[in-house]
């Protein structure tokens, strides 16, 4: 991908920003590596092969973990008590064990000595089987891309499809791909991030989105594989690994060969009031799984600018990008899988708004040259005037072409009016195709002056980001989040949804998924 012109940014200031982000983020990593959550333990059980749900729709992983938690807690991890019971009491498999546990017919205990060793080995072998599925999916993606080919251009065109009914989503997604979309994102049903379980099976009802389930993942991936072969380019599938089941959804995505996942370190904290510690613990394992699966993560900095002013709060986006970069690298994600987010959200009525948008976009592109940045269209200042909206989306597309963005989300002129119709998507895709085709390699020719407005604005935002990082290092990231630093949402570390599902590791804590993923190279 051709890189845009470089702004005369202070190299030492950039290096200092990264050092500060590491210092700000390390205490959170220390928290994540010394705590577990119910979702982390359920993700381990899913990788070990447990699936399905009871007649009430509650997944067996929930039923089994609830019984373990009731008997011995999760501070030691669920692997040893579960696999000790499996080995010592002659249960056929995890599913049968979960059935009996849900009926109260099993009492879990912590094994010691040789029994603990046997349970550890059995759990490790079972989880390795799940990771083998993840590895096979990554190899299949590589094979298909090699055979069929990637989209011929960057940025990749990213389009959202979600009706609530997976069987309606499929033909819409295939139609969108035929019309030019390179990435299909199936947005989740409103409120799914607050469910402390993952629904089971194919779903046909959802509000403003479709439930993320393993079966829905499988169905959509199979359909897009068919369309990829038809079109002669690999169409990528995106969903959402966030909320109270973040690591579980990451595991399902890896096992069903999704290609991208929304996975921001702070989105659930700020916009869903999920406990910060719960979120940071869950997101670390989810990112380790994504790294193993070769899944590109997309972060959510664009959301800050839907609540905070896009000019005054521009530096908070840069700070979050730097923190997301540190957390991603620490979990094993390389730059090529790190789709950092930012957005075209400055009030269009402001003088020089487009020049500032270019400055912010160029700053992100220069700070993260090897990342497939995800560039988000205007939403906050869309008024329902579809003609003005289509024009504003055209300017957004132009900024993306001029600054070398990696993933361009298609803006909808009907934003804030209706859930888009197929005809709306077609008009929006025409807008994207026209701008990208007309601009061609404009990124090669766009060279703002070193002492001009764009360069000065980018340097200003970088300086403000460093000042904020210095304050965060002094005060602590959890306190900064609690004080409303990002997106003006105040989320203290001792509150929020899911806190009761967090436990500090006991001295003998063991989780084979964490153990196998810790230094994962993508192969077992």
C-alpha cells in the first residue's frame, strides 16, 4: 500500500508517546495476567470442545461453569476441577458432564498430586484440539486468498449488513459483495454485549442487528466463500468480540474462520458500562486468540467522537490508539492485524473542517504506518438531509483516498433516518467507487506544506496526546477512565456490569488456553 507524504512530526515526541503508553498500560496488563473471569473460563471450555445449550437456551458452558464456581470458585481456573471430574468419575465427555452438573449430580473438587497432573494434561490436550481448529481456519484463509486472490485495491471497502435474521443477512451480504464490498460486517443485535452468555444456533430475530453465534458465523462464512469464488476475490467477514462474552466470541470466531473482529480495549467500559477490570482481563485472552487465528481486530476510537467534540478531543483518539497498540502487541498481535480506528466526525459547519480531518487522518497514518487503519464515516452530524449526507460521505471517501487509509467503512446518506435499504447501500457504494476510481493514486501526489495548517494541526494533536499520557501515567489508566477522560464517560474500576465475574488468581491457577496461547506462534 502506497504511503502518504510524511508530516514533519517530532520523532522524539512520537517515541516518548509510545514509552508513555507502555508505562500507562503495563499496570493494566499486570491486572489482566493476575485475574480471571467467567468468560475467560467459558472460552477455555469452548476451545476444549463444549458446545450446545439446554432447553431454555442457556449454553452448556454456562451451566458447567456455574456448577464449578458454586463448588470451588474460579480462582484456581475451571480446567482442573472439570477434567478431574471427567477422568475420575467416568463421564463420557464434557457435554454429559455439563448435563449432570446442571442437574446437581456432580460435586467438583480441586485435585492434587498425580490427579492434578492428569487433569492438567487432559485439559491441555482438549484445548489444543480447539486451537487446531483455529489453526486450520487460518491455513484455509491463506489457501483461499492464494487461490482466489485479494481485493485489487486498498482501502478495503467495509459494509455493514444486519437484519436480525441470519437467513436474510446472507443474500444481502452476497449482494453487497457483488456490488463491491470487500468486508461484510454483521452488526450484532442491540444489547447482546450485555448478555453473559452466547446464544446458540442460527437466529432469526434481532433488534437493529443479528446475534453473534457460532452457527451464524458458520453460515455466513460458507455463503461468503461461495461468493468469493464467484467474484474471484476473497470477501472478508467481520463481527464483534466485545461485551461480557468477548473471549468466547473470539474463540467461536477463530474456530469458524472469521477475518475481522471489533475488539477495542475500552469500548465496553465506556459505552456499555462493563467493569474495567472485567474488560481488560477478557480482552487480553480475546486478542491472543485473534493473534493465533490471524484475525484483524478493529478498535473503536471513532465512538469517542460521537459523544465528545471531534476537535477538542482529537488527542484522546491518538492516546487510545497508542494504548490499543501496546495492548495488542503485548497480546501477540502484529501491526498487520491491528486495525486502529478513527473517524471523520468534525462538525462540517466549522471553517477548515476538512483540513483538520486530513490532519487527523495523516497523523494516524504516520504514527501507525503498517496498520490497516479503519476509517469511519460521519454519523454525529448527519441530519437526515440525504443529499448533504451523500456529499459529506463523498468528502469522507476523498479524505480516505488522500491519506492512505486501510479499511474504509461505507457511509450511508440515510444515517440517523432508517436502517439502510439495499438501494441505499448501492448508492453509497457508487459514491465510494467513484471517489476511489477518480482519485486513483492521489495519495502519491498529496504533499501538504511542512509549515502549513495540516502539519501544524497534526503536531498540536500529538503534543496534546503526550501531555494527556503523562497525566495518565501519573494518575493511572483506571483512574483516568473513571474520571471520564475518554468519550466523557466516567467508569470507575469498582463498578460496572460483570464485576462479580472477576476473581484474582490463586497460587495454583491453571488455564490451558492461556498457557498454550501465551507464546503462540500459530502452530502447535
